[in-house]
C-alpha cells in the first residue's frame, strides 16, 4: 500500500504529483527545485544558492517521514548547464555522507520556473 507525503516544510506541488510516495521501506521523492516553501518564489541566482535550497526542500520531504538525506540511496540531478557541474558537486558533497547515494546527472534544456537545478531522490528506511 502506498502513502502520500505532504509537508509544509517543502514547496507545495505545482502540478498533479505528490511531494513523495512511501511504499514499504522506500520513499520516492519528486524532483525539488529551489522554491521557498512559504512564498513559492525562486531562491538564489547561482547554481550553488539554488542547490542549497533544493537540498533543504528534499531534506524537508524526507524529514516528514522521519528520514534525512543520509537515507538516500539514489538521486537524479537535472542541471540547466553541465558547465555548472563542479559548482553543484561542491554543494552536494557538503550535504551527503558516505556511502554516497548512487546518482545520475543530466543536462536539460529547461526546468520549471527557470530553475538551474532539480533533484529527485529515492530513500530507504533501514532495517
């Protein structure tokens, strides 16, 4: 059976999707962009600033289920410009702990609301 995660700590869905779905020990978190959850306005103009906000939003979704970024087993990163990868990676690495989640990073032509970065994740409740 699946459970829907909905938290005010992360931006409300801007389309027909859930912030996350829980199935058993797994949490499937929708992609987060750098929106402030209260104002629903974009945060930051650089990939570093936006990545910080995206990871805060992703963490808030996981925290609603009693988990954190350390529970991530897989992330998918969407970058507007692959040239931003080193800057993005510096911020990402500060928030992740070993063993790091598996990850795919792809460049895309556009992201919602003109974001520079979006991250989705899959987390696993241990044991």
